[in-house]
C-alpha cells in the first residue's frame, strides 16, 4: 500500500485534496494506522480517484460525483461524458478568444482615435466592374460574425475559378446587404474582378457590380480587425460635409495579405448622397 503522500503523487493530486475526500466519504483510505492515524491507499483506488477528478472537471459537485461513482459508471459512459465536456470547453474557448480579439480591436481603436483625419477621405465616382463571387450569410455585420463567414469564401472562390480556368483581372472586393431590412443578418459577397462571361464558371456567380455615382472613400492600412478608426474618419467626413450613407461599405482589397493581415491595404467605399 501507499502512504497518502505517495498516493497523492501517483494520482497527481494534493494531500490536502485526499484528506478532504476522506472527510466527506468520497475516497476513504484503504486503512488507517490506529496508533499514528496515517492513511494508506491501494493502487486500485487510483481508478476511483481518476473518475472523481474527471467528473469534477465536468463541473459536477462533489455530492453528484459521489452518487455517480457509487453507481459504478462504466468506462464508455465516462468517456462519453468527458467528450461532451471537451466539446463544450472548446466552444467556450473559441467564443472567449473571439471576444478577446474584439475587445483588443476596440482598445486599439480607442488608442488611435484622432490619428486619422477627414483629410484622408476622397469623394469620387466608382465605375461598374465585373466580378465573380460566392456568397454566404452572417448573423450580423459585426466583425466577429463577418470574419468566420467571409474568410473561407475566398480560397474556395479562387479554387473554383482556377478549375474553370478563369484568371482574376483585379483585386478582391467584398460587399454586404441585409437579409431582412429589419434584421441583423447580412448577405456576405466575396468577389474578385474578372473578365469572363456569366456562364464561364457554372459553380460561381459572374455578375456586374453597379457603379457608385458618389462614394466617400478612404484607404485603410492594416488588418480588417482594426478597421474602426478608418470607418470613424469616414463617418466624420460624411457628417461634416452634409452627406448621408446608402448601404454598407464596399471593401476593395488593394493589397490582400492573408498570412500577414497587418500589412493589408484596403479601400473602403461608402455610397453617399445629399437630401
């Protein structure tokens, strides 16, 4: 048998934890020396300890853990419970990571306020262009919702164009439109300029993107996660010059750097008008 210290090391837990488990009847020692009070454990008790720790990691209370292990949960059931918990934790981690990224982007935006001026805005006419596109729906226009939807579209778009032997003739471009005028969901359009007929690629939509007769534009340097300062400068210019916006901004990726997004160069184009 093993002393409590040896058993704690083998089970990778603390002595204090084993004493607590003993006090609540969850994992009593195999024997206790009547003279010294020393606790001793058997090797086969590691099996129960492993189940206790695993179930506790699932978020169960110790009372719930005791009722489960006393009912002798088999290996298959325990494995299923742990896989479910692993999936839940992975989803939570992904959500927390996305939330942290959004918070950091907002912090950078606040720190950079005032660096971009409205002098960077150019008012111009945007000519119509022919594009090949793929579309998908994002739950909202927020960056954390747009990113996971639009990012897979471009590799797939380029793969399909390559299969159809269509070579892009200009930069990639993204634009958005509401699914429902009263809702948050948006249709995400991931496109690239091409010189091809609409029927040239059966699994890609080839269409003409209409002109913007009057567009307020600004060049954004860096990742799209950090686009807010550029959008704020654009918004200030639009308001100060008495314009109103018409729809979402187009994003023209003048220098698209998927591996180093901080080096990207994007022109933001917002259709504007005056009453």
